[in-house]
C-alpha cells in the first residue's frame, strides 16, 4: 500500500513535466477585454472588430496597444486593418515562426498586455481579492512592502474600503510599517468610511439616540450623505440634552447637507501660513469659518501654492462662491486610473499627490477639463497646480492655453510653467486683439485708474484706437490723470494712428458732414473736422482759443455748435465768441436735431 500510495509522485513528476505546457497555453489574451480596457470598441467599425477577433490574439493585443498609445491616429479602423495586413503575426517573434511553420509564441506577449489583461480580469471578477490586486498593480513597490498577512486582510476586506486604505497609504508616503497600517485601518473601519454599513452600525451602537428619532428623521438620515449622517448622530450622542432630536436632525441636514469636518483643521492650516492669515480681512475669515472645512483648507492651500495672489480675501470669496464644497475629495480614484498609465513608485509622494489632484480636477467636468481629456499629450506635461489653475481660470482662456500647448508639443520645455505664466500675463481670452474689454483685463491698473465715463467712451470708440490708447497709458509712467489723457487722445485722434489722413480725406470729399454723423457715437472728431471743411465760412473765423475749447469739449456738443454756426451763416459776427458763450452756457449736448 505504501508503494501504491507513493506511486503518485511519478504522476506528480509527469504533471510537473507538462506544467510548462499549461503556462504556455494560459496567456491566451482576451481581445474583447482589451478593447474594453482601452475603450476602443466604440471607435472601431465592424470590419476592424472582425479582423481583430480572427487575428492572432497576441498580434491583436499588440495592435490594440499601438492604437491606445498613439494620439495621432485619425482613423483607428483603417490603422487596424493596415497593421494586421502588413504583419498578421506578433512582430516580436514572427520570423522564426514563419521559417519553422510553428504558431507564433503567444507566451512572449509583452508585459503590458499581461498587466492589462490581469487587471481587466481582476476588475470583472466577483471576489474582492482580485479587485485589490488590480489596484495594487498600479503600485508595485507598495505591494512589495506589504507582508502576506496584510495582503490577506486586504483581499478579504470590503473592496472599496481596501482601495481606500491603499490610497491613504500612498498619499501619506511616510508610513514606516505599511502592513501594520493596513491591518489597523481595516480593524478600526472595516467598511468604506461613510458608507451605509457604517451608518447602520452607528445607529445600532447609539440605540438611545435612534429611539428618539421619528420615521421621517430616520429616512432623511438614510437618504443623506452617509458621512454627514454619521456626524449628526455623533453630535446628538455627545450633546445628550436635545429636546427634539428629530427636529435637530432635519435642521442640521438642511443647513449643512455635507460633512463639516473639524474646524480645528482650518486654524492649524492658517497657523502654518501666517502670511495668509494676516492678509485675510474679517469677512474672509468668517466665510472660511462658516464654509465646508475641507473646502476651506483646500482654498488656503491653493493660495499658498500660487504665491502671487494679491488679494487673498477676494480670492477666498470668489473661490467659495464658485465651488462651495471640496473639489479634490474624490476617494478611490485609483480604481479608475487608466491601466496604461506609467507605474508610480511608492516613495514618489509628490508624483502620487500630483496624480490624485489632476484626476480629481478632471472630475469637475468643466469645459477646460473636457478639453484636457481630449488632449492627453498636453495633460501628461502638466502638474497638479497647473491643471487646477487652468480649471479655475476663465474657461475660454483656459481652452486657448490648452490649444497653444497642443500646437507647441515638443517645443515647450515646461508646459506647467508655460500655462501658469500665460494665465498670469493674460487671464482672459486673447483671440481678438481689438477687444477693448480684453485689453482692459490685461491691464488691470489702467482699468482701475479710469472712471466710468472714460471707460464708456473707450467702448464706444474705434476698437483699434481704444486698444492703442490703453497700451499707451500702460507704457507711460508719468501720466497724472489717465482719464483726461484718454479723453484728449480720443478727441485728437479718434481713429487708429496712421490712418487719420485717409479718413479725413474721405470725409472732406463728402457732400455734407451732418449726413455722416455716426449712429453709435463713434469717431466724433473726424465728423467735427469734416464739418469744418464743409462749412469754411463758419469755421475759418475761429481763433485758437475757440479751437481749443471745441477740442476739449464734449464731441457731441462741439458738433452741435458747428452745425449751428453753419446754419447761421452771415448772422454770427464773431464765431469765436459764439463758440465760447455756447460752451459756457451749455457744456453738454442739448439734443438739437439735424435739419
């Protein structure tokens, strides 16, 4: 019997002999799964999908990887057909296969395909262990730091909670014993933080609180954000003297539907950045204290990271108005990280933080984020701060910068610095060089020094001339009264410098100036000069003082006076005195209708 019992080792030897055959046959690649992994199924037509299904699986995987890696393929279906027609077998070992007549070496499939296939199979598997392995594939060095006990605990835990623990471990970066960290985190919170399981456990734990709540309050708690519901239950338990717990719950959820967190965090962050704390006024400090603490901390960190915020109080007010809740709080983003993304070392804490921030910024779903998603080559060159700055900037300007970077790929050495500098120099869209509002936005100091009447005159003037004057004011440093400078410049030269003579000549040849008055209040000085040329008898008699008075006056009123002079030819003995008196009595336009 002993011999019979030990005869199976021969069989075991035989099985060990054939085991390599099993390994060779196993790496058969699921082409359909790879298409789903790289989201290519919708981009290929039926013909290309059929070619991939009938082709050698290793070669099909190779072609799919090529299509996913390249961003310059305009017609993926044609690319697939041409690639399979040119090289029907896997290119890594096709020569030997053709000479020997043997099938291509499927086991030699590149590691990238194996990783993608393993991750796809793990994500589709019903067990939590495979799900955790799919997440750990992104962090091979972290996986090497975990012992078998920690790996077993992660695989047997709630998959979402396991992914959350891995993300926390990666984000910290300075954990001395990752295995102990995982075991303790899972023992303390076995479910994903803020999930329904935790809420039910907390309700059962605080039965005295639960018994005081009516059905409406309990239903409201279960339908609200779990983390906020748990926070309210803990508040009720700590207070202990709430007369109407149900009303307390309803009011708390209405006032703050999201988790409020710990107010001490804001104080601690401001203590780390005293220059920001001292620069905030009382209103901004109060806003931060009343806001979602996670969002408040995020805003403070943004101000510290930028370093060039001139008015932190205004920045805080605008940031809270645009985004009242935390923008980068998406948890378990690792499970949605593209499988073809480069592996990230565990020690590269800064790179991991950048990846998390970039991914979270893209989740906001704005126009700039969608454009970045369509330009992966640009996105790869931007760090987290640049992505956040673009997402918070004027959308049109942000998209414009993304397009500039896409057009200069390979030329710009530091895309992040390029984006930040472009936003700092021109925070608004630059497409129209003659856009007055854009020119004023580019020159905030000039805009701040001009009164509303002058700003309105600039908007009504010839756009090219208005932009020219704005640039002149910005270039000069000795202008004491910018508003007067602008008014005088528009009166002296209403059209862009260099085209005045042609413009005046055109008006000089016109039959009568009063038929050419611009409907929108545009270049009035040109019309005034045309009136002078058209009615020499009424204008030739003006002395220099009268001319100066007309030049400095309201252009509409000056035009009105010249028309009156023209209508009263031969009746006005002293045109200069007439002009001076008319301007003194009525300096503004009287609304005289042209005859």
